[in-house]
C-alpha cells in the first residue's frame, strides 16, 4: 500500500501529470485523429483566458459612455477597448509594401476577364468619385484601388469597426443599436478557481456600472462557463455532498454506536482507489478522466463488503471475529467474483476507454475486498460489538416481506411486463452531447446573442488542413476556402491574411501585366502621362506574418509543424444546419479533414451505450453461471430481483420522460453488482429470524442511496441521470430481493 501511495504521489504531484480529458481518446487507436485532437486543444487553450463583452444597445454615444463606466469599474483587470492610430498605421504599414500580391477574388476575376477600356473607365470613375472605398496612397500608385478592395474584403470578415479609436459594432438587424466591444485577457487560465474568484466580483461590478448607464451587457467566453460550473459544483458539494455525509454518519452511529465502521469502510474504498490507479497507470501509462470518475463510483460497491463484515460482527466478542470472518469468506468472495466478472467484460471490446475502466474497476474491487479480509480484523479489536436497538429493529424488518408463491410470482411478472411495455412505448434515445449541457440558461442566451451580433465562427465544427510544407498548407487552404464560399459558408482562415507565395506571385504578375496595358489607355483618356505602377518584389512569409501583431486574431489557427507536417485550422460560421454539415463532411480535398466534435463525441457516446448494453446482458449470463455453481437450482432467487429491478428502472425512466443515454446505462452495471450481492447475502442465511443479513443489505443499500442516489438532485445532467438510475434501481433491488427467498425460510 505504501508503494502504491508513493507511486500516486510521484505520478500526480512530482511529475504533475493530469488525466486525459479528450473523449475521443477512448476510441480504438486507428479511429483516433491526433491532429484533430491537437487542433481542438489549441483552440480551447486560445479561448481559455479570454472574455469578450458587448456593451450598448442604444446609440453610439451611450455605448461609449457605458463602456467607459464598465472599464473603470473593472479596475486593474487587463482589458482592451481602444485602438491607437499608431496600431492602425502599423497594420497598414505591414501590408502596404506587399500590396501587389494581394488581390481579392473579385479583383482577380475582374483583372482576368475585363477589357482594358473597361478597367480604364473604372479607374477614372474612382479618380473623379468624391467618396469611394478605402484607399491607401495616391491614385496613380493603384488606379484600380486593388489594395483598397482587398482591405474592404478583410473588413467585411468582421462586423467590428474602429470608430473614434474604439472597437464598435452595429446590430445588422437594428442599425440604430450600437455596441462597444471590450476584450478581457486573464493573466491565468480561466479554469483556475482562484482566478475565477478574483475576477467575478470585479466583472459583476463592471456589468452593474454599464447597466447603470442604461446599456445591455452581453458576455461570452470559456472562463464564464468554467466559473458557472465551479459555482454549481460548490453548491452541490455543500448540499448533496454534505447531506450524503451527514446521512451516512448518522446511519452508522445508529447502527453501530461508533464511527469506526464508517472509517474502515472508507479506508477500504481509499485502498481500492490507490491500488487501482497505480496498476492502471502501470498497464496503460495514463488514465482517462472518465476512467477515474466511473471507476471511483464503481468502488461504491465495496460498501457491501464492509457493511456485511460489521453486521456479522455485531454481538460477537473480539476473539470471535476470526471465526466469523472464516464463515463470511465464501459469501463475500462470491459477491466479489460476480461483480468483477461483470466489469471484466468491459475489456472484451477493442476500446481503450472500456479496457481502462475494466482494469481499474476490477483491480479496485479486489483491493477493497482484500482490505476487508486482511485489515479489518487487525484494526477492529475493540471487544464485543454490542448490537444497538436500531440495528436489531432494522434487521428484524425482514420478517415483514412475504415469500412469493407461484401465483404471486406470475402477478409480479405480468405487472412488470405491463410497465415494460408502457416504458417501451415511451422510450427515447438521444446520445447528443448537447443534452448534457448544464450551463445556466441566461449565460447560454447571452452567448447566442453575442455570437449573432459578432457573427463569430463556431469551434465545434471546423476543417483541419495539413501540408508537407508551409506553402502547400496555404495552397490547400485556398482551395478549401474557395469551395466553402461557393457553398455560401462563412470562413475564417489564415490564408485570407497570409496568401500562399504562389498566389502572391500569380497575383503580382497579373496586376503588373494589366497595369502595363492600362497605363497608355489612361494617359490617352487623361491627356497627360501616367506614371508606371511599380511592383515590389517582396513576398509575405509565414515567419514575418506570425512575428507581426497583425496575426494575433488568427494566430491560434496556425498550429505550425505537427507530426512531420504543417497544420492549420479553418473556422466556419453559418454551418449550423444539419444539411450544411452533411455537405461539408462530404468535401474531399487532399490534406483536408472535417472535424465535428459534437457529432464525433455524440457518436462515441452512442457506441459506448450500445456496447455497455451488450456487456450488461453478458454480465447477467456469467453471473448466473457463478451463482449456479454456489446455489444450484436456487441461483435464480439471487439474480431475478436484480434483473427485474434493471428492466423496471429503464421502464420507469422512460415513463418519467427521461431520454435514455450512456449515463443511464453505466449505473445499471453497478446495479448488477450491488443487487446480486444483496441476493447472495440473504440467500446464504435466508431465515426470517436472522437479523444480521438483512441489516447488512439494508445498510449497504441505504449508504449507496445516500452516496450516489442523491446525485439525482444534481444540476449536471450526466450526474443526475447516473444518480436517478441508481436511486430507482438500488431501491427496487433491495425491495424485491426478500420476496424471492424460499418460503420455508
């Protein structure tokens, strides 16, 4: 045990390793896409420290005034709202020397197809037109304003404009509604609890200050969702966690008049976790977060072993505990074996995640079981464990249950079949990961409105582009964006700001050729010489672009060299419809991969749900075999209550309107282990006058309901589904098991 503790400390604290959080890492290796995972992580890291705020809703003056109030109340939190003239000039100064190689698609098409006279007329119209598009430099340097067209196209990619040095936005649906944009960059990660607690009061005060100016405030960013999740977790720890702890401690004191049983049961679970973690790390080299969460909850089954020990220990002197334990070993061993069989089945499918869960759970349960056998007798030498009045009363309640005869059993099966049929008619299955969303509705509404106003690209669906060189990467991006714009999908791509050198050279040659053709025509129409347009030989390189501040908004999309190739991400907006996503997924281009994180994770959850369902059925079959070896023809009496509880739980969930998903199936595996244990303990000593077996089963069931069943009150959908399933299932298994004991007992 000391070696396991040392190994855990070395792995987590010394090496600062963290659990794997990518859901797709649970897939077989040939189905995993490392580049997609790295791209997702890069985008997540870029957004983990940023909060964007829109302030306004009225005229521009009011929005500016409210933004100033917001910034003043925000205090020393790093925020950006203004753009200095020097910054704008530096941005233009970076691209201006490279203007010859920067053409918008419209300008490129126009230069390739229009006649020289048509181009000359357009150039003269631009000369005489008092108000036109953006222009940098003199007319003679760029008669067709090709650079201005390129700038205008870049400007249309964002609705944010610089007005009087401020970042401002106008609602396209209501042109009289103006908003000021404030960008907040946190010094640390938005997932750090300390950073959240330091920021939240200042952010709330800033929001109140802006609202005091009559403005609407819309916030968006990963740190906001992380803070909401932290607050919810803290509330649930204080309510559900504290309620669970108080209930279990009270139950232990009532049953044993001592906290030692509870402490030793907790010790067995801690040993199970430590050993399971060490063995799993040695086998797999890393652990997935889902493995830790699911495996830790499975070790709640170890509650049965400890409760059985102390229930059997009641009324015995200290020296009698060894003989008692010798009698208990076959019973508890069978209970442990049937449970481990079910979890070991998870290792059969070729899914790394399932195999991790299988090894973790099986090893943890065996370690907890061995702790009960080897440690409990050594740490429990306190003399006679006197039965309490409450324990005697609780154990004697077994006499209230009748034993079902053949007619009673038929009635029960018919009633069960009716409920199952009703549940089947209402059964709904949906594995969409968005069903597990637990963020506050108000925050989600803010995020949606912010995304509408900003026309911000989504991060759930995108394209990953790779190439053998930086230039091949950019060329492939350009081919992709051309197709996407043909589908009328909004695009945010690096190549829009960093064209490939081939495109720059082609555009520069095209511009130079048409400028040479245009010069004499313009001179003739103006009646005076027109200076020849000079073309700079400079070309924009990825290194220069990345080193410049102009790349900051898209820098997270340039992933650089990964695994021997260069990789970038192309983000989209306007691709929410299912038909559009299907069209995008069907695009086939060299070096281009479609990534739909929502779809992939949802599909993975569905596959795991189906696999877990199969494993559950196989688990019942193997458990039946183990029980038959011990009980012979009476084995059905130990298994039938759990089987009925399982199907009734699913039926009741469906009748209650629950949409079935993975986190309703996972606890059914736990229910199999728990319920069969109840049957084994009672069938070993089926007499109605026996107090200890029913006391053991009832205490174990009550502790499980208090520790896991209360999760049904959680605001997190996955935990709520998990807890509600166990709440119903464990109660039904406990309720039904005594009914199936022999009538002569």
